């Protein structure tokens, strides 16, 4: 995890889902 930004598991999941949707679309 990079310090300076508060990245939660939800945010990480949202990014993965977004990339997944872009890959399918």
C-alpha cells in the first residue's frame, strides 16, 4: 500500500471491477 493516500479494500475492488467492465465492454 502506498502511503499518502487512504486506499480501502472497497476502493481497490471498485478499481478492479471498473477495469473488468472496461475489458468486457
